[in-house]
C-alpha cells in the first residue's frame, strides 16, 4: 500500500523529497510560526562568521561534494564551467548564498528545478523553488562562463585564477576559490571533489587527488581528478600549462604526480627527487601522511610570489628550494588535513609549516631549531617580526605576515622548551592524528598541549601568541 499522502511531518532529517512536495505548506507554516524575526526566516547567512573575511563562506548548509566540469582556453582566457554541489541544509532554507565572483551565471537549478538567483558582490543569492528542510540533501547546479580574474587580497597579493603565459596558476588562499567555482568558501566547510578540466591538446590540467581518467579527442584533452579526502575550497586547484609529467608510487604506497613547467625543470629536479624522503621524514614526526596522493605542480608564474599547499599536490610559482618543499608538504598535515575554523588561527598553519622547516634543518646537518630561534630573537624590538602577535594578527592584511610564520614557529619552539622533546613531539603527532581530516582551533591546541604535558602553559602561549611587541625573555 502507498503511504498516505497526508502523512504527518516526520523529523526533518528523515524527510524525503517525495514527502516534502506535499508536506511543505504545513511544515513551513509550523516552522515559520516558531521562528524569529521575519527578515531572518529561512535565510542562510551570507558569511561563515569569520572576523577577517566576513563574507567568506555561508551559513545554513554544508557542501558534501563538488563536481566541477571546466573547459579552459588559454589563448582567449575563456572558462566554461558547470558546478554541481551536493549539499545538506543545517536549518530551514528559503534562501541561501554561495560565494562566486566575476564569471557570468547562465543557469542555476536546485534539485533539477530552475531557481531564482541574484548577484550581490561575491554573494550569489539563491532562492530555490521550494524551501529546503534541516538535514535535507539538495543539489545545486550552476552553469557559468567568462574570463576569470583573480582577486586582490587585503595584503595586495593575487589569489584565485591567475593567468600565465601558457595557462593559469590556480591558487585560492584565502579567498580566490570563488573566482573559478561557486563555493561555500571557508575552511570550516570541507568536501570531496571531482574536478574535470578540458584544455587544448598539449596542455595539462592538474588538480587535487588522483587522476581517474585522461583522454584526448578532437584536439582537446580532458583530465578527470578526484579528491576523496575532505578538502577546504581554498586548497582546490585546476592549474593549466605546458608541463612535463612524472608519476610513481612511493614504497609506502603514496601515488605521486609531478607536473613541471619545462622551463623550471632543471632547477626543480634535485629538490623534487627528495619528495618521497621528505614525506617519509614528516610522517615519522607528524604521523601517517593524511592523503592517498602526493606530488608537486611547478609552474612559471612570475606575478604570484608565493607557493600554496594545494591539497595532496602543492603548487609552486617557480622551482622550489628544499625548505619550501618541506614547508608546503608539512601543510598537508597542518592546514590541509587539520583545517582552520577561522583565519585568525592562521599560525596553526604557517607557524607549524615554518617550524617543520626548522626541524628539517636541525635533523639534516643544519642549524638547530634553538639556533634559528636565537637568531630571530636577536632582532631589535623595532623589527617587523614583533609587529603583531601571531595568535591575533588583527586583520586579513596580516595573515601572511612575518610574525605569523616566524614568531608562530617561535611559539612552537617555546612550547618545546617548556615541555621537553618527548612530550613536544607527542603533542604534534596527537594534534595531527586527533584532528585528521577535520578542524582544529588554537584553544584546542593549547588544551591538548596542557593535557599531554600536564603543565599549565598559560604563560608560554600568552607570551608567544598573544602579547604585543617583543617578549622580554626568550
Ligand atoms: N600559504 C602559503 C604558504 O605559506 C602562502 C600564501 C598563500 C600566501 N596565499 C598567499 C602568501 C597570499 C601571501 C599572499 O605556503
Ligand atoms: Zn605556508
């Protein structure tokens, strides 16, 4: 027998689409009656609550999976895209936002039904044909095209889809993901990805995770990449160029894919050769490598000026030196696997990746971490290093500043000094392990350090993370 079409409203998490069609009016009336002020009813927030980037991310839903299908022509710089987001509502949604900047939207459906939308700066405001219920899964399809342009970050650097002479360098930290796909653009929301990119034959499109397919037809090559492990939008890439490709599997079973601009190849070679040993060394310190795939994208992108820890496959604007390789791969544990919930906590990414460089030096015949620390501590109080405390950079303009990287690493060294090597390395590993594939906050890190060391570490963290100016004692 078919269930009654007039069944009562079941708990939202078990509502099915078929049931919704008939129960919407009743359920909506009940929910609206219970809700707060009329203006807020059913609207997902336009931001994820980040103090530095208030419009980044959105409230009211999580994206579980992105399926991006792109076609890029490097000569005309034209991008055609379709994004299919599988998401679930975390509240009643009569309206929700995506972050999407620049490109033209040519069609938008929610659950295969045309939905109303409007653009408001970086917000793509979507009004589905019917409300979405808390816990309900829904699918948003956005068709778009145009010439993607990078955003300029508060610190003046370019971020997003950055054209190069043979393709594009695609890096999204902190804001640029929205320049090439509609996203819930905040690291609070992590998702799996399928990214399929078609480029003219002879170019390579490199993204995250595993290359599940590659095929050439009619003068174009399509690359299909899949990132199964949860990833923040800013760590996605679809970098296009003329690349030499190298693939192998490490003896630990990690599949490596390196793509190198031939103009950078001879400079990159000796450093890239060290990738397996760097990953092995980092795994010994931080615990098992968090992804199935690894590698490098070495581009020539003179306008960029930084590398990015794109998940499972860091992206370099030119041939990296060994410290940079160590740094970006350390981020795979710290930043990529264990992600931020707020950009204010950026030292959890950059301080840790920088400290990994110091440790690598120390354990490979270079300066000890103590020597690196002492040399930095010698800098006068007027130095940039002391401009702001790394635990509270103050604004988005400062998130990649020297204090975040260097004093952030000094904070870890001060912790190491306070608790001793055994406990310190246990803390690092526990941090990576306990938060693997998820998130971590500074507060949680402090708590873990105190728990593992059975010490009150207030003064260490207050001094190194939160006090303005140069600390009085090293
Ligand atoms: N997270 C990168 C690293 O240190 C650096 C980075 C990404 C960056 N985006 C940026 C630096 C924008 C300056 C400006 O590995
Ligand atoms: Zn970094």
